[in-house]
């Protein structure tokens, strides 16, 4: 992927929902998530999906999500597609239009996303707050 830096990495994964930092909307997907020295796992979608009338349209830029995660200490970025009806995998020439960043960046295709996200560490395992509990538990 065109954003990526060259390198190899073995890292823990931190699930960061959409990777959106929007204080003006009261949203911080990194709140309570320890991304320092972790690969930030970020959905390419937004809280209300991908469409031209999204309330999150101003935050759909993947580069700003990458930069925010790096500022918080992420050592890699893993994008995945959890909105397969609205979002396509990047085209083959996608990489030619981008400037690389300082960490490895990968994009899981739709097929890889389905299986990988199910197998990935549950979101509650990467939270820093002990007050958060697994959904469905007491």
C-alpha cells in the first residue's frame, strides 16, 4: 500500500474502531486504547457508514487517521473493510497517488477482513481502563 514504510514488524494489535479523532463531535476512537508500540487496527468506514451524506465525511481521510495513530505511538496501521456493501478494496494504482509515512501500513481485502477480524484480539483486551467489561458479562 502506498502509505507504507518499508520494514518488518512483529506487534500486538490495538483495535481502534474507525481511528477518528473528532473533538468537535465528541469522538475519540483512541480513548482508552493503548496504541503505543501496537499496530492500530482501523476500519476504513465511519460510524454511520460510507456515503455522501455521512456526518463523518470530513473524517474519512485515511492519511489523517494514520497520522493520528502515529502521533499516539502506533508502530503500524492495519486497515480493514467492515462496510463491504459500500466500500471497495483499493485499486491497484492506489499506491501511486500517496506519500509514504513512517510506519508499515497494510490494507486487508474484504475477504481477508472477514476472517482476520473474527480471529483478532477482542476489543476489550487492548483497553486501558479496567472498568470496561466484555459485552454480555456482568
